[in-house]
DNA sequence: CCATATCTCTGACTTTGGTCAGATGATGCG
DNA sequence: CGCATCATCTGACCAAAGTCAGAGATATGG
C-alpha cells in the first residue's frame, strides 16, 4: 500500500466530511438533537426493542432511556413491554413520530440532491457510480469471517443458497439434497463459518472431516457481497479449520450453474477430479491437498 | 435526477460516516480534544493569523481564544502580534507543536491504512480510484463561477495559462502576445470571470466588448478542475456578461494545441470563421451570435 | 487628538452528549 | 419460594463545545 493511496483516502475523507458531513447536520435544523433523531430513525416503522437499539447505536443504557423519554415527551414514540419477555421494552413510532421521521427523510433527500444538483448530468452519473463503488468496497472491508456454532442465521443462509440454486438450475430440489447432520458442524467432526457485515450474515460455509478428508459444502455469499473476496476468505478459513481438525485433503462438489464458484475453487488451488460422491445435483468435483497442521 | 441516485448518495453517506467517520475520532485518543487538534492542524507549519483561523474554521472569537490558551498552556504554540497590524495576533507551532501535529498526521495515516488493509489489492485499487473520483466530483460541485474585479489572483491564473501554452506550443512566447488593458476588464468595456473552489482560484476568463462585438480571451481552467464543466460555466457567464454589455456577437481565437477548448467552443454553438485578428499564436477563430439583451 | 472601528481577550453562561453506580421490576432456575 | 440474573430506569455527575456581552488594546479617518 503506497503513500499515494493513503493520501487519496485522506483527501477523500476531507472532501466528504466537508461536503457530505452537512447531511448529518440537517437534523440540527429541526427541533430534535442529532442523537434523538438518529434514534427515532433507528426505531423504524416496525418498532424495535431497546436492547437492540442499544447494541446497534452503541449507547449507554441510561443515555438511551433519557433520549427515549425525550421522544416520548414530544409525542413521537410510545413504548411498552415486549410480548416474548416482559423485561425488555419495545419502542414504536406514533403517528406524529412517523410524520417526523418522514420529514427527516425528506430533509436528507434534499441535501443529497444538493450534492448532485450543481453537476452536469454526465458528471452526476459518474459521481453516483463512484459513490456506489466506494460504498460497496467500504462494506467489503468491514465483512468479518469467523467460525461460529450453527444457529438460525446459518440456516437462513443455507435456505437462501438453496433458493438461489433452484432459480439457476431447474432440476434442483432442496428436499432431495443430502442433509448435513448438525453434529458434523461442531468439532471434532467439522465447523461452520459465517461471514457477517455489521452483525448481519452475508455468507456461510461448512466443512466436515471424515477419515482425514474434509468435505466443504454450502459455501454461499449474499449477492450484495459478491466480488469482494468474501468467498475466498471463507474458503481459506474452512481449509484452516479442516487442517486443525486433522484433514490432509479438502474436497468439494458444485453445481454446473455456479460458474463463479468454480473459478474461485480453481484459482484457490483446487483441481477437478472424478465424482467422489453421488450428490444429486453436483456436476463438478474438486480436490486440493492441504498443508499439514505442523507446517 | 432520479430517486435511485438520491438513494445511492444517502447510502454512501451512511457507509462513509460509519467507516471513515472514525478518521476524525482518532484525535479523541490523544490528549487534545477534537477542535483543539483541528486548530493546531490549521495553524500549519508557517503559522497563521487569528482572524484567518476564525474565518476558516468558523469559530466564535471567544471560543478561539480559549482553544489557543489551551494549546499555549500545553506548550504546543506560541503567539505574538502580526507585523503589519499590531491588533491582529499570529499563532505559530513550537517544536512540541510540530511534533504533536506530526503525530496526529501519522494517526490519520494509520486509520486511512486501516480502511484499505482488509481488502485484497485489486479491490484496494478500485476503492482508491473510486474515492479519487468522488473527491474530484464533490469538489467540482463546489466550484463557483462569478464576475470579479481583476486582482493578483487573476494575474496568477493568466500566468499559469501562459506557462501551460508555452509547454504545449514551442512557438509560444508570453512576451509577444497582445496585452489586455486593465480597463477592458471593467464595465462598460468588459468583464473578468473567475472560478473558485473554497476561495482558491481554479479558472479565469475575460471578455472585452468593442462596437457590439465581444472578444473572449484568457479562458483557462486549472488542470485539477478539468472535465467538470467549469470551462462551460465560465463561457456561459462570459457570454451573459457580453450581452449585458451590449454585444450581439461573441468572437474568440485559440491555439491549435488546445483541442479541449476547441471542442468546448464547438459544442457551445460557436462556428469556425476566418481570422478576424492577427494574434500571433492563434490558429483557429470562432464566432457565435448572442441572444439580444431583451430576449 | 478625537471618534470610531477592528481585533482580541475575559468571564459567565448554556446546551449537548455522555458516564456511572445503584434502584427497580421481571424472569428463570433449583 | 428464594435467589441470581437480566433489562431498564433514575439521579448525580462530568467534560466538551459553543454563545454572548462587554472590556481593553490598537488602528484609521478626519
């Protein structure tokens, strides 16, 4: 990483805080102070539980209570206890709260428009495209990849994977695929890897080791997070986990419609081999020797 | 401007304040509070007058004094009266102040590096390129174009123009070009237009009207601000000024090496005509009928 | 030299944003 | 039931950031 790149990032930071920083200050023009406005926004049209708000915004619990009291006094929200656990409270917009949130939303739109307005249409399109790219790549940098115990979020990822496969390959039927037993996703038999962005899952992958051979399955990346190296990072972690579990070789199969995945496997050092299983919707089989745990 | 574009700008804003906003918070880790750190930075290696600092940072004069007192107490700056006017004070870094500023600088670099670090090199290059584009276009949107009385900054622009011409066309010699008399840049004979970004000049252009014919000259845009429509905006304002001064036709000549300028003139409705003057380094002559002042 | 304007400094004050320790009330486990 | 735990609430407290009115020093025009 050279100093030019660093300088570009810093120039970017300066330019953005100068021109776009005002987008946040728009809240200042209204009667709500900024953290209260952000909170109102975060509550959203469907309401939210306080513990979640606290986590998302990183607020002190006392501070949060105070902010909410203010919003309640202004008639913008009402709060009550959550149905499932009467210790936790939920906050919800009132009609006035909905109006206020919409007004803040419009103010934000106006300021965003002000950024584009002075530019001729061609530059405007270029700016929007560049902003989208920056947004995407900044998010990519914030994706974390880690081994996790299986849970409902992992199941949701796998379900999304199957839905996508069904959309690409008309033969596919999630009911007829070999199930992965839950205990194969825990040590010493295997591991589950999740990719997350700000806590929300954006990818998954599983590895299961049998007699020194690791089988990698269910590797999927959310469409919004593709092309950012998330798949490669998950694959690397799956292989490392396999090594840690004593595997000397990694195998995987894939559907012919998943061309991006095939390219990833090839570039990660896998070579195509004859079918090593009878997975119903597999069209290609790959294998790669893993480094030994000691090396 | 469609809603997709607005949404992209807003998503960008959110992503950036989340990931890059931390760049400013880096000051929080140090012992200096944020405004004091910014102030220290703004004083710069050559020192600065308080009135200028106040204007640049938009600070209350009392507040500024307090911040400076703090910096002085910490041994980071010293201050004295300005030579030219003993009412105004100057602030300057001490050796310790220089060290502190460098440390802040390094902290900023580290955080900028942290933005790029998690990305693979290809994505990193894409991010840097997109950031540069965003920076450039945001700046473009902040460029102002206005008629101004001539001054030293306009002269500096013209000098830069001549330097550039000399670099492109070996024949060129600034000494042998027709001079523009100063009174031709004021009403009722003409006008000077300047383009500025945050107060600093990034372009100039002059128009001088004789017997109902406007001659447009010295149209130049700083290399960093090209391709952003600044030239077009200046040209439009020059034509409007010409109309206001009673011109019915605009004429201009240009050097053959300035191909971008020629494209601009053609797309702005000018057509090439035979030479109407004997300007030594002109190769092309253009003309355009101007709308009447009444219409 | 006077009146007026300009620039800086000072002290009093306010708002904002935030932390912390402990009280209160609901839940779940044995 | 008794107790530990959890989520929230409350009040006390704090620093940072900023505003304001006015005092004091210096310049400038007449």
